[in-house]
């Protein structure tokens, strides 16, 4: 296994040993799967030097004739790519990205984009898509940050699951003279209802309980402000304010609502995995093993796990995220009979020239588990959906999630057990 038709550059395989990058007899790089796996895979030039994606991050190994084996399950990847292609058109979006990751191992089974290109036939319009955005594109995530802040407050004992927050008819005067207002007025909210109501007032009152140092440390504990350690050449840290800046309560409020802070798609996937993995933070894994020219296999070990929050708090947050699906209204269509689903989603404003526009970036992060112990963390981002009123999470990312799960349940994949024997 893993032998090359030439010695010009090593091969790349997926998890099911399907060849996705190799060399021809004329020393040209060949991609048998066409545009599938792009932009994740990247390209190699006529001198056999890799650019972008896996071709770049594994350049040294491949130039030394080693073969790379990815964790990607190619049939699942292709099916999800097809789903994203369809939704990019129907949502009139700039791009749709999605990932499926094993929660316990961090193995990324699918990491897909609607903006793919054929690596042997790159066109002018493909140039903006050459660098995969999964780890290179930090953005303001909006309300999907709220569960991280809530978990940190639980961890520090500032709130507990019985906490009832007085939110003053959903209005709160900030120190800078502005007043926060929630769309749905309430005099008080239980902790489990904050996410359902998307209450910026409630999460601000929680953020006010932290010191500046505590607030930054809490976001860092989920991996924000740090590289995701994904096996890709451009791994951005995103942006957090300094601890000193976070002494300003309005800055904590802004970041708790998901603005004034940036994170990448992979950072947020990594953060949400904590809730489905007993509070442990682990790095997403794209490469399973390397086979050298002697045929010796070198398994790529996962990076050390770190306890981001306690198992107790992770379980509490997991229950809150499940309740957000089961008892909420905005994300109720993400509920799937026979499976355990928990998530948070939001349509965040996009800033241009220092002002927030009526343009959106929609995100969905959560998990889906079956009764047999199979657990998966899922992330979806839609960039700039333009179809009429389709920017709402319930109309954009939630339908994508449902279709992805249906693919995962199919007999030929069997990632999720729904009474069938076969498990991928």
C-alpha cells in the first residue's frame, strides 16, 4: 500500500485508502477525485512543490516521498459537498462550509466547502478560494460565543443551573451610555432559557461577574485566541482583547455577545467539542498516519487533551444545549427523532468600514449522538446569504445540518446508529 508510480512526490489517501493526489509518469501532479476535497487538499506545481491546504502543510513529508493518510471519509465528504453546493445556490451565499468530527478522538471525517476548484485547471475566479477558510478566516461569531461564557460562569461558581437572572424587562444600561435591548421582553430568565431567548442582556449580566483576567482566560480555555492546531498551513489565532481591556465591562459585554472578538471555523468547532467530550479540549485531527518509502507506518498521535471545564459543567452545558433544541423555537427543526442533538446558532452582522451592515454570517455549532455511544461534533457556516429572509439560522444552517445528519444515518455510512447493525 502507498507506493507511488514515480518518486517525484508522495501520495495522499483518504481514510478508506482512496487515492486523492498522486503523480503521473510524466511527473505531473494528478488529482483523481477532481474538485472533491478542495480547497482542503491544495495544489502542487510542476516542480512538485505544494501550495495551500494539505499539499502545503505536508510539503516536507511529500517531497521526501512519504505518503499521507487523511482522516477524511471520502464518500461522506462528497455527499456533504453536494449538499453545500445546493445550499450555496438556494441561499445565494458567498460560501458554505461544514465539518463533521468524532468528538472523542478529534478525527475530522468531513471538512467541506461549496467553493471548490479543480486543482489541475485553476481559473481566475478560483483564486479567492485557493486558501481554505476553515482555519485562515477569523470572523465575529455572534451568539455562538454565549455558551462558552455561560460555561465559564458555571465553572467559576458565578451561576448555577438554578440561577434566575433579573434582566429588568430585557433592557440594560451600559457604562458607555448605550442601552442593550432583547427582542423578547422578560423580567427574569432561568439559565437554561438564555440561549433560547438569545438574551444579550442576560449574558451581559453574567459577563459583568468576571474580572478582565478571568474573562480572557475563560475564552482561552476553549481555545479562542490560540491556533486550532489543525494540519493546515494557515492557522489563525483570531482576536481577543487584552485582560486589561476586558476590565472594561462594556468590552466583556460585547465579546460575550460575539462581537469585538474573532475566531475561525475550526476554533469554534474545537470549542463546542468540549461540551460533547466531558469538558476535554482536543485539537482536530486531519492526518491519521504517514507511510515512509520503506513502507513503515508512523501513526500521528493526537495532541495532549486539556481539561477546559469540569465534566460536571460540561454535562450541565450539554443538557442546556440539548434543551435549546428540544424546547426552543428558533432551532426546533434541528431536533431529530432517535438522536441526541444540542447546538447554538446565530446570524451575526458583518462589519464593513467600521459599521455593522444588514448583511450576515450564519453559524451553527453543536453535536449529534446516538444511543450506542457514537458522538460527533458538527459545524456549519454560511457566508453572506442574500436570498430573501434566508439569513435566519432556522432557514439556512439548520436545514444544512438536517441533511448532513440524514447522510450520516444512511446504511452505507452508518455513522449514527438508528437501529441498524452497521457502524462506519
